[in-house]
């Protein structure tokens, strides 16, 4: 651990440095029930001969003056040690268990980024560093999977806006961050920030949901809410960025269906700083929800009344106060009404919303068991996970199902 140092802005910070090469040896010691501070161990492939490089040595060997990344023949013959063959995938899995989603970085934005090229990565990282303080960065841990192929480079960054940049922008923190994400995705070819919320994460790929879960080792993460979607692309090519969920900040959307109002919705939402570069209806729905909820402060019930606005004939039958409210929402946000068949799941901090189109042209079923809620397109999908349910029902068209956790999910 380094001494407190004055940062560029005069703030005092403490820096902790972790030697990841020693980390490999420490993992191998732990797997054997040994103390890495007393046990001599090297991580090296001895089948390559004595000239092979040691990928890591234990702290005990460092105390003896042996340098990291030495070759086996350079270790004095009077020192006894264990040689452990390298297991890089295992080390990444252990690292994932340490990180989790993401309790130790709950106050930082977690950028998950796809890169097509090293040049795009370097350019994107320069842009991130210009606007944010990066407190941690790493590859997102994955495991090799036979049905997940053609993977881009996948990195994550835990960041907070630089105070000078935030003050100069005269923007609220979340607006500053969302504008940055949209700008990178619109202008930087070969880089795509597909997750940008706090203490949440999007993991997506080309493949079935169960394969994607295995690929990203999701068994190492814990969360109070999970959404996933098996999607066959209809109007756009199948690629990693086009997989679900779509996200901006803490809002995520998975969507089943095909909306007919895409062009009208897109033209309206792009007047407010959004850029629909992926040309998918799920992307525009995500931006609509962010605009209505974060920027305008509508409740999720009101957002549902905009997206799946009741028919005028239904509005006319309401009590005067409710009729006035629904009439206002339909008139004020007419260009944001989503038409065509759809069902969506919206994840947000502390809750989840499910919504059908007003004609219920896409199926949706909700089940409850104790304090857990299950939502799926078909009952059979819920029964696979939870065969015994306390309650099961199908929401009406345009009727939102809104689930909020006690204390916003903090207990």
C-alpha cells in the first residue's frame, strides 16, 4: 500500500497495488491449503523444460530474493519449491468471485465495453480518462464456451466523473455520464459501451441465454433482479452489441416483439440528445424510458401510460380526475406511444416493470412464490425455475406490473 499522495486536484488519496503475478501463486497455494507467505511455490509449465518462465512466484520466494518472471534454472538449487502448472482460466474465475456485482464499487459507474480493435480500445480509454477518474479496470472474466464464438475484447471500468469536467459541463452527474456514453457509441468506431449503471451490469453475446450465463460465469455474481431474453434478430444483423438487454445508466430493457412506431419514436427522442445508432426498437424504447423517467421525473406507472397509452374509448370511461391525467399524458407525449406487438421487462435500481402492448399481442405471465416474482412469456418457463407458485396470472394489455423492493433493494 502506497503512502497518501496528493492527486491532480489536491485531493489526498491512498493507493493499493496488487501484484497479479503473485496472485496466481497465491491462488495455487490456497487451493492446496498452504500459506503463500511461508510456502515456496512457482506457477510454471515444467513440461517445457528448465528454461521455461515462471508466470508467478509466491511471496515467500520473493523474500528469498528470487525475482518474478525468472526461469526455472535461475532458482537456486538449495531452495525447495512446488511447481504448479498454470491455470489462467481458473485465476480469472477466482478474480470474478472477488469482484462480484459490484458491492465494493457501488458508488461508481461500471462501464462494460466491447472493442473490435486495440486501436479503438486505446482511443476509448483516452476519452474515458479525459472525463472520468478510473478507480479500477480489467477484462471482464469469461470462460471458453463452444457455442460462444467471435468474441470482441470485453473490458470493464469503474469510474466517477472528474469534478473539473463535471463542473465545467454544468450538468447533473447522470446527465454528464449518459451524454458521454451516447457520444462514444455514436462517434467512436469499434467501441461500444453496453452497460453504464451503478452496482449493476449487462452481460450480452451471440448465443442462447444459458450459454451466455456460462460464458460470463454469472454464478459468481449476486443480484436481487435478473432479466434475460433469447432473441432471433429480424430487422438487424445478429451481433454482440445488438443482443439484449439494452441499457443506459441504471435502466435496462429486454423486449419481445416488433414495434410499428419506430421511426416516429426515434425522430422524437433524438431531438433530446439521444442517438439511435443500432437501429433497433429495443434501443429506442430504452431511451424513451430514460427520457420520461430520469429527465422528466415520471413514475413508472405514468411511463406505462405513455408507452402503452389507453384507447380514447377507454379513457372516456374513467373518473374525471383519472380521465384528465390520461388525456394529458396521451396528448403531451403522443410521439412516444409505442404501437405494434410488444412485451418488455424494464430493470431499474430497486425494482422491475413488465408491460404488454395495449392489445396484448405478445404473451406475458407473472408468478409469485414467497417474496420472489417471476415474469416470462410462457408459464412453462416459470415452472422450470419454480414449479410451485403461490400466485399466477396474465396481466391485461397495457397493464404494468411494477415490483419495488423494500428499501430500494438495500436490505
